[in-house]
């Protein structure tokens, strides 16, 4: 799942030179400034490396890593620094960083842009892969333990300053969560930058809706199995025979056993102990408690489309000590310590063409790490609406604060007669549409999404658009589909966030399969895919404690247990309720456009029933209800586009009569002292047993800077810096002092 993410970044110079994607090369050009005070510096160092360094894990397993360090461009000798260290852990072979130029290097997580600007980088082979000994397992928990060992080792390298940042995407992003937790509080880890990483691996990608992702899953296991055999031979360490023998053993001990269990309906086919031990969401509270900030990058067409936004809300909730999986409260304060850019990307195109506040992806990474690891005022801590969302229709970013989005109102639209989708509920006492369990035409955006976006990437090299992403009209035809379409929207309307579909239906079989697809229908009739979701009928049980409900009580984000215990056969002929989670989207439907909901009975080739599910589905004929007694519907989060703020735009000014800060404290700690500076001058000093708020009276007119140093009863210190604009009469403001946490008492 991992390194493919960086392929587009590596290919950007080629794409920019040859095709229509524009000038998005990351390694050469210096991005425009993010603020007037900071812009990415020019490369200052050369690069040299030390390869195949041996690190002994806690159980004696030898791990291998390559170290890339800055050099004096005149002498070629190692620059003295000291420098922060960037750690990336790959299961695809660190050797790619030095084989075949920049493309393969970027595939290994290689970050020359950062090294040339004063960072050491360590790229390590995950246990059981590349040159590392041991046996590999998919996100095996021991990789977190190994990661902690690598963090400690990296922090003590020559010319290192003792701090470590974590960088990488997909697998390289997901491993950051366990590594940070296992490294523990007060560890060298000072910042994370996980790109296209998951929240809940079972629900996000492996078994979305309880059906196995055979399209990407099959490709991925084949890829990792092959690389685990080839890479030890390429790396050529002295312990190649040992590593190779262990890696070959993986094919039987992990790959074969995993596939057999997954496809036969074994334990891995359910969200039980195996997946729970690997879910990043289970690490988020501890990461927030340990004070490690994280910048997230996701894509609307990514494999982890669902999880990336949930990672954002989970981090914000964890920082505010709210339930991690809960929807954010409309009044909940947010912190720029946890941010997300959600762009128009597939898995292998993540970051391609990014232009956020004048920064490309390398520039955002540098701004983040420079701030948290070097103490440079890059401005990222003043991005006080930390949720940055790309509108698929307008091709612009907007900044928001909370997820689900405050601006969006969940609105119920009902499946009605004659293929209509209306806010008016059905009035007829009877009404149903017939669907048969059958396949769809597979040339769809969904097929391309779950192939990691390889199709669109390949077409882009020839300056072409992937035809399977341009229209889904043909896939909406056939005995296994039924579409329902709104009237044309009279004014632009933004569909923003997760969508819940509540379907009532009977079946003639003991199982059923439900796929819900949303598309934007242009005035000429062409339907463009937006998002989708699916559900196996026997896994329809709902967990009300983890489901996000709209005001009318219908699910906006359904949560199913997906356990063996929750599985229940469908009773033939009985109307059952199915709540389908449709993955989130951000798309402004233009005036004259319509929204279409297509209900299907198959999502081939993305998701297939396993051997235990298939017999209960074959020959299925469903009656999808649309009556007053059984009003099938979708819960659509709709918003006025004008309610969103364009990225980088300034909010209203601060009322000169004063404003209040709410002080953040760590778990089990109290705020005992606060120092507040305005434009560098001490403005307020307070001491107390448990300070909660401070108020600034008569802040200056015009632009001014506020810095607050918050001293905790446990010895920790929290510092924040914000830039505001004061005016004679503006908004009444209550700010929350969320900021950089540091150890010790010094400044």
C-alpha cells in the first residue's frame, strides 16, 4: 500500500514538461512563500549516504537502514549540523533510493528536498523485508517496537540534534502511528507527516462493507511477496542467506495463511483481534497525550478516502479529550497541531499538483518540520482552520475546522417513484423496484480508485484522461442497478462530508449485497462519479454507540461491528433495513446539475464475496422498498458554497475591546503560570493553582502577534504564536491555547 504514493511526486517534472498537468515538479523548484515572513529556502547542502547500517531490534533481529546526510557542497564532507532526523520505514526495499535515479528513490520514501535543507534521513527496511532479517506480517505490531528502536538509534547519529520526525505515505504513513506510541512520551519523535494513511484498516480498505477488497488486496499481496524475495538479493548484505530464507518462509507463514483465511470466511474476514491490533485509530489518543503533532494528507479517490478525514477528527477529539471516534462538536475548539489536506488524488497520485498557500507538497513538509523540529516561524501554527478540503467541482481549496463540517446540514432525500430522488417522503403505501444480484460494467471511477489510480496515472503520461473516470452512465444500466435522480439544483450547492443510506428491502436469499453510488449529472446528461459505499446484508447490524446520526435520527455515518457474533442471515421475503456507509465527498453541484444515487448489487472488481458469503448471494432477487411504510433514503450533508472560507483568506478582525484565551492543559496536569507577549513585549503574567482562561484587553489595531507560554504543573511547557488583525469593533473571540508542547522549564 505504501510507496506507490510517491511515484507521482517523482514523475512530476516529466509530467510538467510533457503533458497538461502543469508545473508541479517537487525536487527542483523553490515554492512561493506561504507567508510574508517565511518561504522555503534554497538548497544549501549536498547529499551523501551510508548504506546497510545494522540496527539490532529488541529480540535480536538485525534491521537494515540507509542514512542520507547533508554535506558541504564545496568539500563534499559531512556538514556538522546538528540536524534533525527524518525517519521513513518501508516494506518495499530501501535500496530503491539509490537505484535508478529519483523515481525509484521517491518510491522508497527518499526526501532529498529536506536533506538539502538541513535534515538527516534514515530509510529502514521493515522487519522481514529488503535487507532486514525476520518475518514480515501486514502491519505486524512488532513493527511499532522496531520503529521505537530505530527512533532511538536515529536520534544518536553523528551530527544529529536528538530529534526525529516521521515521514512517508500509505504503509510508510501507517507505521508512524505505532512507532510514535511505542517510542513513548518524551521520545525524540517531535512531528509526524503521514500521507494517505488509514484510520481503520478493515473498514477503510481491506473489507469495506464486510466484502473483501480483492482488486487492490490481491495486487498488494502479490507485490509484497515478490519484493520480499527479490530485495535481499539486490541489497547484497553479508546476511543475505538468513534474510532470504526468512522471507521465503513468509510466503507460507503469512501470505498463504492470510489469503486462505480471508477468502474462506475465517477470522481475518471479520473485524476482530487481527485487525484491531493494527488499526491506527487505536493509537491516536496516546499520540495526542504524548504531544506529537501530525500533518495529514489524503485524497478523495484514495484507498483511505474514508479514514483520512476520520484521522483528522480523531486527533482533534483526542487533543480535546473527547471520545476519539465521536463526531466533532460544533462548539469544539480546534488546534493547528493536527491538520489535513484532502486533495483530488488517487493513491499513486497523492500530492500531485498541490498548490496550497503557494506551497507544493515538499514545501508543506518543510514548513511543518521546520516549525516543530527547528523552531522556525513558518506560519503553520497560524493555520487556525486546519481542515483543508479540495472542491472537486470548483478545483479550489477551502479551509474548515470541524468534521463533520459545521456548514453542512444533513438533509434527507427519499428514493421515490419513476426514479426520482426527492425531499418529500413517499406517500404510497406500496412501492418497490426489483434488482438482481449481478455484475456491473467495471469501467468506473471506483475500479480505478481501488486499483490505486494506476489507470489515470498511466493515461496522464500520454496526456490523456482515463475514459473510465469521465462517465459512469453505462455502469448505471442493467438488472443489478436502479438509479434515483434529483431535480436540477436552482443554485450551487455543496455536498460536503459523509453520506448515510438507509435502505429497506426484501430478498429471496439468505444474504444480499448493497452498493450505493453518488454521481453529479450535468445538464447534458453525463454522470460523473463522486463517491460510493457498500454493505454485505448479513453484516447489517448497527453499533449505535459509534454511529454518527443526523438530527432526524438517521445515520450519517453508520458503524457496523463486522464481527462473527454480529452476523445474521437475511430472512427470505422479509423486509430488512440496511444502513450503508458512503464515503465522504466535497463537491459543489452547479446550478442546473442534478445528483444521482445509484443502488447496485455488485462492486466488481473492487469487492467480492468470499467463499462463505457467495452461496447465500447467488440467484438473489431484491425488492428495494420506496413506500410510506419503508421509506428508503439517503442523508446528504448539503451546504451553501458561500459558507466556506477560501484557503489562506483572512477571517474577520479581532474586536479591540478584548478577547479571551482558553488555556490547554495536558492530561493530569494544571496550568500554574502564563506569560503573554504582544508583538514581543510581555503584556500579562499570571500565576495560580489551576488557570483556565486569560483575557487580552485592548489589543492593538492592525496586524499583531500574540505569543503565550503556558507552564504546566508537571513541568511541561506549551507555547503558541498567533497572528491577528485588530479593529475598532469586530468579533467577540474566545481562542483556545493549543500549541507546541516542550519538555523542561526553559525557554
